[in-house]
C-alpha cells in the first residue's frame, strides 16, 4: 500500500489509479481502508479510487507523538476474520497506535459536530449521503437530517444493510456512486 508523509505522520492509502472520476472512500473508528475492498474492486475499472487508512485505531504506522489528534453488531453479514483481525490487531498490539486512538478520542470537543453541521450548510456542491436502513448505530432519521443540511444533498437508503454497507451490500454503494458521478460530472 502506498504511503504519503503528512505533517501529522505517515498515512497509508489505496490508489487504483486510472483516468476515471476520483472517488475518495473514508472509514470509521477501528477500521482501515479494507472496509471498502468490495466497493473498490467494483469501481476500479472505470474510476480512480482513493481509500486512506486514517489514524482511527487500525492504522499500522503511528502518528507523530506530539500531533494533537482530533476528528475535524454493525453488519448483517459476517465480516471475515482476517479483515476483523487486520482492523483490531494494531490497536491491540501496538502501544503507539493505542496512544493515537486515545488522543483522537480524547480530543473530541462537545461542539465539534455542531460546528461541522454549520460547515456542511455552506457546501454548495452535489453531495451524496448513503445510509443503511437497518443501521443499529446511527438512526435512519439521521441520514435524512444529514442530506437535508446539505444544500444539494441527496439521500439514498440501502435496504437490508447495517452500518457497514460495504460489507453487507457492496454492489449497492458501487452502483449508487456510479450513477451519482455520472449525473454530477
């Protein structure tokens, strides 16, 4: 996996290359870029897909020790053991990764999400919100609220899926992304 040196530290990422439209896929806590592997496999033929492994507990390379890290039952189908192990092993075995994870989580301000919402209201470009209808962590109504905050937001709900849509229904986000990109190019 290629790496890029940023001021906070080194970030590994997947880059499929290619001349098509660029799609950036981001993961959540204690996951890495492999959470998107099935979607990446589907999109790579006609899109350039970038999927970084962010310092959220499953990263392999610790961030700089003085860098303040703050953030500016989830699947219906079993996640393969080797993928789960890959997500959790760094957090369980690497003290520097655990330190990154603690700093990231301790650095969350109570007002952070409200501030982010204000920023989203100013984002006047087409925006796609893909939400799972059976998400047990983030209520279905939150997807609608997020899409409504975005001036050009569009909500697409994926049936028969929980939080990890890319695990439960990988063909769905791929198809939705393809259609959205084709319409908004």
